C-alpha cells in the first residue's frame, strides 16, 4: 500500500492530523451525558454495543456533527501535511491550499483570489448548514 503522493495517503494523514480537533467536541458531549442513561439502557437488557448505537451516539449527534465539520474545515485549510504527504500531483493529490500556493508562486493573484473565495464560500456554507442542523435540535 502506497500512501505517499496519492489520495488515500492524503485522507489518512489528514484524519490523523485532525483527530485532536475532533476529540474536543466529542469529549464534551460524552461528559454531558448522565450516568442514568447508561444504567437505564443496561437495566432494560441492552448490551454495550446497542447502548452505544441506540443511546449514546443519538444523544451526542450535534457534538459529532460539530467535530466532523471542525475537522473538515481544519483539514481544508491545512497546508503542511498536504504538501508533505500529498505533494502536488495533478489529478491525484492537488488540493485547494496547494493550488492557492502555486498560483501565488506564479504571481497569478487573480486565480489565487478566486480559489480563496471559493474556499471561503464553501466554509461559510458548511458552517451555515451545521448551524441550521444544530439549531433545529435545540
């Protein structure tokens, strides 16, 4: 399995790099759960796996969504890991942050601004959708 300079390696490296950003919201969600939820599930004869999928995960759905979006947004703007693991192979591992870097290197500021604007629009759209989904839960 080759992980350097291909999409699979880029995904694996980005997941590992963004793991700390995912941990915070999930940890907060798990800490907010009451012990009585677990005890009620166990007293009704449910095993640990069923309790995880039927009680815990639905209870921290907004935390899971938030952690996923934060990790995605962090990875989207990441430059160092992407350049080291993925490089800039056209059609294989070229991502937006590398495209902006290359456009600036070639003094093509118009293209760099367009890429940056697209990233900004995508980021706002994703955050807006997360806000809407989280507000409907409350």
